C-alpha cells in the first residue's frame, strides 16, 4: 500500500480511523489478554467474586501494556520502517510519533493510579515493568541478551500481579509464572527472527542478530518443547492436588503441549520472516490455552 493511499484512507475515516490507529498502536488485543491473565489466578482460588484489588490490578496491567506498546513503537519506528512493518501504525503514518508519545505517557499515568489503588505489590511490579521498558528501549537495546530476557518477563507479570492480589496458592502461582516465562522467552526469540534486518540497522542485539535465523529458530523450538513438558507435568506431580491425575486438566493441557511442539517444528522447518509473523497468533494462543488448563483443572 502506497503512502498516498494510506493518507487518503486516514482522511476518509476521520476520527474513527484515528481511533483505530491508536488501538493498533497499543495492541488492544494483547492489552485485553494481559488484563484477562490477571483474573486467571483469582479463578484458580475458587472464590466467587474478584476483590477490588484484583479488578484494579487488571486495569493497571491493561494500561501499562498499552503504554509499553506505544513507547515501543515510538522508539523502534526506525527499525520497524527498515523491516517494512506496515502493521505498525507509526510506519504507516498514523498516528504521528507525537500522538504515540502522548498516548504512552497518559497510559502510564493512569496505570500508576490504578496500581497504587490496587496495592503495594501491584504498584511495585507495574512500576518496575514500566521503568524497565523505558530504560531498555532508550539505552539498552545493544546489550546482549537483555532484549529476550527482559521482554519475556512481561508474560508472567500479569499472573504474578493477579496471584498476589487474589492470594492464589504460591506453588501453583510460581509454577504458572515459570511456565509463562519459558513460553514468553520462546516467543521473544522467535519473533526477533522477523526483525533481523531492521534490528541490525538499528543496533538492536538479539539472538537472531548476533547469530542467525537458523540458530534462533532452533533455540525457540527447544524452548517450546520445554514448555510442552512443563504444561503437562502438573498432571503427574503434586504442583496442586486439584490438577494431579485430573482428566479435564490433561485434556486441555495436552492440546496446548501438542500445539507447542508443532509450532516449534514449523519454526525449524520454515523460519522466514513471513512464517514467523504467521505463527505469532498461535504462540499467544498456546500460552492462554495453557493457563485455561490450570484454571479449568482447579475449578472442575
């Protein structure tokens, strides 16, 4: 799509087009998934109604995720342009970098308010996540292997926040957080393969840029295989008595584990940028189906 066509499209849609661009900027679907993940540990407790701290924590995670995505696109707009990532709104020309900066700042301010109202644990984790995101994007992108290690931490963070707010049993919470980190690390290593060209131009050091796509794909596949094992282990081990030998848990966890293995195999077979981007949605689905298995096993 040419820049002229993009401009005409933006003008024809007016305010609705601008709102749509902002929703794409903040990755609204991922913000909603993060907010939902905060509720999962509450469901695992079996309590009928979520407390105010849980709901405020969910709002805080939604908002801090929106801010992180907006700032990520703001700082990475040069790399995204080099990678021809037309799915990134700033590369397409709408919204402007100034709007992205304003959206990120407002989202961070609102998340801080929600987090402070939710409680100390939520406030500390949300603040730490926001600070790390800004510091990394601004100063640490050339330090290996910080990108993969730090950004993977965003995956278990909503579970930890929700678990602390809902008083979820610690062994179950820690296990779910560890599983989410492994799958998150798999995802981060994988998704960097699609951005090798632009990341090299921008000086961003990842496993994919330091070595190559083949090495990164094999590492990501190994991590997805490890994730598949971790998804199934609570059926055999006493992580939580409600999950051990539970057929409901095994059925859903089995689907997630098999999907994780198949995704890794697909990645090794074809690790072209287009294929990696096509696998992105499947990777997120695997994580959330895994968490669904833990919730269903604990409730049913």
